[in-house]
C-alpha cells in the first residue's frame, strides 16, 4: 500500500489567519497603527495578555464577533469612547478602500499543502473570516486556494468557533470519519471547536509563540507545533492508532 492510498480517507481542516495567512499583516499591524496614532501610549502588553480570552468571549457567538472584539481591544488599550469610535471609523475606511488589509501567505504554506495533497489528504479551510477574504485569497493566491476541497467561512454558519458547526460541515462534505480528521489552528477557539467536533487537534504557535503557548497548552491539544511546515513530520504521531489497524 503506497502513502497516497493510506491517507486518501483522512482530512486536515485548517484555520486561515495565523495558519495559512499572516494575522499580523492582515489585522494586527493595521489595527496597531491606527490605535498608535490616536493613543500613542496605548497598553500593547494588555492586548497580548488578554488576546486569547477576548477570542473565547467573542468567538462562537455570532458573525459580528470581530466588531465586538475590536471594540473590547480598544477598551483594553485604554481608549475612551470617542477614541474607539475614531478607530472604528478608520478601520471602516480601510475596509472600504480594500488597500490596507494585506493577504500575505505564511512561509511554507504552498509547499506543505502541495505535499499533503500529493499524499492523498482531503483538505478543508474553516475560517471565522468572511467570504470577502477567501475571495481575495482566490484572486491573489489561487495556487493556495485551489488546494482546498471545501471552504467554510463565518457566512456559512450562525455560530463561529469554538462552536464546531464549520468543522462538521467540512467533515460531511468530505465524507470523512471523525477519527480520521484533525483541525490545525493557532487559537484556543480552533482547538475547542476540534474537540467539540470529536476530531484530533493540532495547535500552531504561529507568529506570536510567546503569547499563544500558555493559552493553547491550557486547552490540551493533541500536539503543539511551531508552524504549518512541521505537519508532515507529525502525521504518523497524530493518526498512529488508526494506522495500526490498516
């Protein structure tokens, strides 16, 4: 039995921001630039300290979680209501202009996805971003976009991660058994969604390893790795029990 036939009934479900695309380039840098011009002495350390708890509070509630999350980030930074309104206004202008929120793939993404496809894996993208962002990914990086057999955004569900709905939709579309699937994510909401769906969980430390490690460890994923390029090296470890029965 060759490797491709071994993996053809397996699936990997990927979060997008922080796993496939740079979260720093798309959201963190633009937001910090705006906040710093409005309140130069903002408390950046407070954002890092509370980033995971903010995601947990706002994730899984509705498709408007990002808006409410940004407002709370402003509060954590010490911005008053007027300053927060200015931040939201400038973010709105950026979204309308579509110039500042850059789509930047992380290093090794294309090569890793190509390797996984060559091995026979089914691949899904399950993101809390909107279809606008996945369309931008398709436009600017079709070689990455086309690696995915199915894509689910927050527009496809009522509740975002940590609710497992997106993951269950992907498993159903791919016709993959739960014990032969894993989610790859960089936030606790991804890992919690994976556990809620009954699949294996691969946590990525990503662009902010010093911030992400403790929250990710607290939700006990099956494994923690630095970035997507390490996935080929841990496949046997993740699916070891299944392979023993092949």
